[in-house]
């Protein structure tokens, strides 16, 4: 079910306020003298519009937002949606484009990959990176998360544990391998496949995420 207009307006308003707060560090503060309060407000509005109309500055402000607000900012207006889509850095922040892997120093192990923040988790499960139930599939579709990568930098191979049937202690290990990186849609397909054969399934992210 789609969110109500009230929820949409609240989300857009929250994102707009966050953007205004970020842009405030770029805009010179106008005088607050009583006689010039109106001029100050006009100056601030004009300066804010000028900043948001500058592609480079708008990108910097958008990149300062948390991932969920960055995703929601595309609903505010066409300009912001195009800005997010055109920004390689924004697409990487949304796990839609691969983040280049850093070359570690000799003898230093590479940092662990970052799990997609849009995927659900279960804090009760020790070491859980992802906690995906069949009921989550519709929510992932609505967020446009299916094309997102599971991790950054992308992994070519991901091992997951699936709980099968009513026995919550029964685990079945599955491996997903994709040369260009494992995406959310690959997890979704696995859930659907396991659901068709078992009737009930949930996938818990492996404690160990490894590159092939």
C-alpha cells in the first residue's frame, strides 16, 4: 500500500528542512535588525534559491544527507531527482553504483564491506547483517531497492543462512555469486525460490562476507 499524502508531505518537509540547514553553512547570515527583518528574510530566500540552483552546490548539500533522506529527496522536485540521478557519488551512497575498492597497505587487511542500510536487520541475532523475510519483498520493491547492491564495495560472492520451516534452529546455507556484484534483487529471488519449496523462510546475513 502506498504511503498517504500526509506521510509524503511530512517526508518531503523533513528533507527540505535538512537541506536548508546544510545550505545555511554556505549562505551568509543576514542582519536581524528589526527594521531590516523583511529584507533579511528576502535575502535568505534568494540566497538559498541561488545555492540550490547551482548544480555543484546542490550535490554537496544532498551528499551531506543520511542515505534515507537522500533517497527521499528525489520526491521533493524534478530538479533534485535529476541531481541525485546525475551524481555518481549520490548513486554510490544509495548503493546503485559500485564503490571502488581501496588498495590496502601491505600487511594490513582490507576493511570489511558496508552492508546496505536499506535492508532490514534483526538486532536479536548476533552477527546479523541482513534479516530478510518474505513479507519484506513488497517494501523493497516500493523503495526501489531491488537494483541496489547488497554491500559496498560490491561483493561477487555472498553467503547467507536461511531458516527453513517452523524449526527456527534449522539453517540452510546458500551462496549467491554474481560477477558484477550481488544485488538486492538476487536476494529477493532466493527468498521467493525458497518460499515456494518450504512455505516459510527468512534469510539472515552471514557473519562472514567474503569476496570470491
